[in-house]
C-alpha cells in the first residue's frame, strides 16, 4: 500500500490520522531513498550476544542495531523492548544448526498496532508513559505516551508468520552430548557494515590483510637476496617481480578495509574478488577462480570461499635451510626424513663477503673443507678422505638466496652419503689452524686468511624439493 503525502490546508480539522499518515509517508520516503541509494540496505549494524547466557541454553542480546527489509530501524535497548529466549532442550534433536531471527509484528492498518506495556498482545509497539521536557521552556515537563518497538527472538523452528524478520546468528549443536550450543563462526547474517560482525572483520579481512602483507615481505626479501631485477632475464625473476607487484596492489586495497568504519560487505567482497583476480595468473589454472556470486543472505559462504582461495597453497616450495652449529671441532645440522626422496637436491651454502672464486679456492685449499655425517666427518677429515664431496656450482638454482652466498652441490651418490641418511645428520670439518677462536655452539665462525685478514662465515645446508631441482 502506498502511503501518500497528507494534503495540508488551512482550516482542516486535525485528527491523529493526519499525523499518522504524514509519519508513514515520511518513513516511506526515507526508506525508498535509502533503498535506491544503497545496495542491500538491510542487515545488522551492531550486535552484542551474551555468550555466557548461551552456556545456560538462553539467548540474550545486550545490544542490537539493525535495519529490516521493510526499512524498520531497530535500536535495542535504546528504543525497543526485547525479552530473552530459552532454547528448548529438543531444539537440536533433528538438526545440527539452528538459525535465530529477530522479528517485529507487521503493521496492520485497521487493527490495533500498539498496546500498553505489560500486556500479552503481540503488537508492533508498546506504549510507555514518559516525562518529557519542553526544549524551549525549562521547568515544564509533561508526561506523554511514547512508542517502543516490541521485538521478539524467534528460532527457525518457530512460525515466522505475522512478523517482519531477519536472521541475526546461527547456533551449532554442542560437540558433546547435552553440551550447550555454540555460535556458528561459518555463518554471517545480512550486515550493513563489515565491522558489525567481529569474525568477518578480524578473521577474514584483517587476517587476509596480514597474510598479503607477510607475502609482500617474503617476496621483497627474496628479491633482495637473489638480486632480482627486470633486466636479469630469468623467468623465475620476472614471475617474482610481477607477483610482488600484484601483492603490493592488493595490499593497497586491503589496508583500508579493516580500518574504515561502515564499509558495506558488497564493497569488501568485490575488493577481495579483485585481489583473487590479480593473483589468479600465478595459480596453475591461470584464470579467475569460480568464486560464489555475492549473496547478502549468505555472506559466510562468500567470504570464507574467497579467503580460503587467496590463502591457498599457490606458492612454489621454498628450499629448507638449516644453519650449521659448532659442536667441538665440527659444525653440524640435522636432516629431516622427508628430505631423503630420490629427487631432492642438497647444497652447502657459505655466506661471506668474499667473492665466489676466492671462497671456492679457500674451501678446496687452505680450509680443506670435508663433509660427511656427524658420526664420520672427523674420521673423514683425519684420513683425508673425500667424504660427501661438495662441488662448487656457479649456476645454483635461483630459488636459493643470491647475495653473499657461494654454493657447493652435495653428491648423493658418494659412499659417505649413506651414513648421512642413516644418521639424519651432516657435519663439516675445516682446517683447525684457520679458525680464529672457538666454534662450539656458534652459528657464525671466524676464519683467518694467509694475508692476515679475518672473515666471518656462515655455513648452511639447503634441501631443495623436486620442484626446484628440475
């Protein structure tokens, strides 16, 4: 029914009908304006659920601000009354989930829509007398009747007929028999703003912002470690550059979503889908994923789907790095059993400020580096055996850090490698006379050169999964 504007004219006899009709017309105008200018203009704006009451099988709202589909605005407890609801013991006998609704009786012209507070009538408004001051003339308060919205909590198993309703949360059956229900974190009600629902704000938007930010830091660090530049010409370098560009762009979008109040979910979801589109080129399918279309009445499905896709395991595997630690006269690391697959590759890396050729010359000459299992390396060194002889590799895989590192490829076919696999350990021995100070317990050692210089070196084992050794 259209609520037309009242024709105000001089000399009319004013009745309550005039003011009621004028108020309904004004409400319709405001509602229509909001509907035309805002996408999905209904949902929760603020809610505070008493989780302690849920432990006693009781639904209690401390606060709830929302807008119903018909434009009715609810601000509990400011201008509405709402009684708690006891959850029936058999509510979960036939289902594991239970949606809770907030409802208000429909406005029914031709019938009474208001009654005095405390009556059992299910009407839209309760009439409560309240003393009101004259804002222009102090000291002349008058008691007038004010209307409060009469709200009701309803379960999906209840009859919703006669009520304008909106779902506000969903309950899950307790994990144990007779355990109280819990809030369903996967479900989001219709929302007017992302900050109205803590799980959406914190576990989706904030979590994704931090995830993208950490990816930016990792890729930026990899760029500097490998000395990546556009002119390098390596395919892996170009992919890393473009990926970092996409991540930086995505980070720029997301950094404001978690901070700005009042962002509508449709705006946030579109931005997250934009992020998914920017990252899709780096996934195996190379195209935009089939994400759910925006559904204001099923926000949880939408947001959890895009979050899980963005956080999916799309990154190429990283080399496993273990730094050698001094133990007596040798340096040691432990290996993982998962690394022993036949397609895995191993490199001993040496980090120092010396150029590549000088490091290679020192390790094969004055330093006399020997590598084997922690159990055998002392004997290998003493008997001048070859051990697991690492060969210098000037073209080590690009996945390895590039800056200040020199790499030696481990020969897995050497006889001494068998004991490395059996003990899951690797040790390095270096000419004792070249060591400056103690190495026991240290990650970084000082080595003396023949020209009197003392250099600091770090030794590390890098285990490369099959994807990085092809």
